[in-house]
C-alpha cells in the first residue's frame, strides 16, 4: 500500500493514454511513456508540488497481479478458452479498479481503493496521448471520449498526418480544450507555460 500520509488531492495529475495491447513498437506502450514520464515528474507546480503521473503500463500489476505483457497473454488465453467470467473479472479490474478491506492495527476495517482507468481520467487535470500509425488503440478512444465529456484537456503528440487519425478522436481532443503538438519538446514547453511549471532543482550532495 502507498504511504497513507501522501495526500495528492491538490497535486496536478496527468494520465498517459495510448495503445498497449497492439503497438507499432511492440513494447506494450512502454516506450513513449518511459520517455515523457521522467520529464513530467521532474517538474513542480506553482505550489512546489510534484506532478502525479498515471502510467497504466506501471500500474496494471497492482490491479491484476501481472505486468502488461503477462496480462495480455492471460487475456488471450481466457479468450481462446472461452472463459467469459475471467475476461469480465480482469477487464473490470482494469477499468474500475478494485476495493480491498484491510484490518488495521486497532482491529478496525480500512478500505483501500486501487484506481482503474476510468478513475485515472476522472481524477486527471489533463491527459497526454500518443498513437503511432500502426498502433491498434481501442480503450484509448473510450478514454478520450470520456475526457471530452468531462472537459479534461487532451494533449496529443502528433506522429502522423492528421488525416490518418480517427475523426471523432480528433474532435474529442480539440473539443476537450486540448491541443495537438508536433513533438514532446513542444508539448512540454506548452505545459510549462500553461500550468506555470518549474524544473526541480537537483539535490545537493552532502559536503558540497
């Protein structure tokens, strides 16, 4: 369980959406997320709070007990063997998360909720998306539509001509109050200005 004293209600929160099951890079969506997540986590908001990044490629283990690659292999097995109850159970963990009851040291019950993908959209201040031309996104479109409905800005890092994107998806991006950027650098420059972010100062080594 995470540190119960780490209350992140006032933190700036960001969700990284994009294909994971079938990706052009064959990396289950890890590559671009691993490049941008450290950049975001190296920034502070005007109140000197860090940005909290929802990265589903790192969070699936907590919900399902499997990493991204193992999880999709499990799903393939459930589908091929017709285990509808398992498909329903595991996809519910992904989208709705799970709620667990713990007995604390005083013998009383503590409730701990592990967020699902729907929660990530709901709790985010903005969303970042990247889709490569050969990716096969599915849940990404649901998340973008839900973000559009909730007016959570979607910031798209462009990887191909606009004509190759799904038209409804582009409408959700722009209609959410989001924007389209030519590359990661351009997006980060925008975020720094829009959200008044600053780069964390490196920690000083002892004795220096």
